[in-house]
């Protein structure tokens, strides 16, 4: 088998190095996880879930008025 020896000019070497660096950087970059912004309704649902987990009654106890 013949081995092919490829010789680069200095400019080509620089271009090859730049390509390799770009490839490495692109591999390192992770795509950010796309999430939708939370609406007020979503936040309320999360609070309700947390209250259920903690054993608190569902609902807003701050606004409940009791008659004496």
C-alpha cells in the first residue's frame, strides 16, 4: 500500500487548525433546553402540588373568613 503524504502551506495549516478548533467548540456546546415560560396558572398548580405533598389543605387559606 502506498501512503499519501499531504503537505500543507502555512495558510492551509492555519485553516485546518481553525476548523479543528471550531469542531471542538461546537461539540462542547450543549443546546440549551427550551422551556416555555411559566404562567401564573402553572405557578399556582405547583404551589397546590407542594401543599398536597406537605399535607396542607388545597386552597387559599388566607382569604377564608370564619364567622364567630
